C-alpha cells in the first residue's frame, strides 16, 4: 500500500529564515512519481514540483529546492529566505504509475507553514 | 490557457439531500480525478474518469458517483448527504498517457466547499 507521511503538522518561522518540510513515503512500486503542492487559504492546490522514481537529481528553482533520496524514501522541500507569501499548507503526494498511465495521488496530511514578518 | 474550473464555489445542503458538483478540465486534458478534503486533512481520492468511464475508485461508498461527458468535463454526485460529507471537493485534470515530459501531472481546480447541515 502507498503511504505518505508528513510528520511536521505546523512550522512557524520569521521572514528570511530557511525552512525545510519533511516527507517520507512508502510504496512497493519501483516506478512512481512524487509531488509537492502548495495550498494557500483560497483552497486551490498549486503544483510545485514533480520527481519520478528514476531521477534522484536534486533541483533548485529560485528560493525552492528539493532533496529526493530513495535510500531513505524521503522527498524534502526547502524554502530559502522565506517570505510572508510562502505561508500556506504544503502537501507531499505520491502517484502510482500503471504502465504509462498516471494514477491516483496519495497525499500526506500537510504541513502548515506560517512565516511571520 | 484556461485552467481547471469548478462550480459552484460554495454549497449548503441539508442531510439526506443530493448534490451535483461540476468540473471542466484544463485545455488539452482528457482525464478527471475527484478528491475530498476534510478540514485539516490531506485530499482523499474518490475516483478517476477517462473516456467517460470510471478507471479507478477510492474507498468511498456508492452514494458517490460520477460522470464524464464527451467534452471531458465531469460531474460528481453525492446522494443521501451526511454531515460527514462536509468538505472541500477538488477536481484535478491530467493526461492519461503523458506524451511530453512535463505533462504527467494532475492540476487542480479551486474546489467546491460543501457544507451539510
């Protein structure tokens, strides 16, 4: 069975601090995707990044960076120099792949990030 | 390029009533997935539609049903509403068979917030 765990329920930081959101996943599949989504108070889930199970190359995009490690089944997300606008709930998700089709998403419970000015 | 749209934005119903929620996928997408997000929880997968047929279903009772139309838009129907059905209902669209790198992602709409009294 697929499972995504986000152990941090809430994180509070002061603006300009760096913050890392943790994500640990469980799957028996050898082929899968991992995602991070951001959910601001408006409710819409905003796609941030996708990684497939064959690509462990870490990525930096502006103030965002991701650390994918298959050996520890972790897919952590770091915001550098946080800003008030980063305040939101962040979800890590796992997608199964059946053949070449994208299946359902399994979400963690989310981490509420609050950035104080 | 229009994103995923959902209607209505908010809905209030009473126990025992029936409700229909609507979703139009992102332009070019052919697959629609529905998720239920209770307060403080991560989204839970309800079902996925492709070519007007239900491809996958999560652990939801038969009171939850859906439909996909030839133009790929979709409806979620919930019969005999319970208080516990109060939640944010999210629609996501994707391509079943990603043809280009970067298209194998589910994109979400703004959601419909359902309150059952």
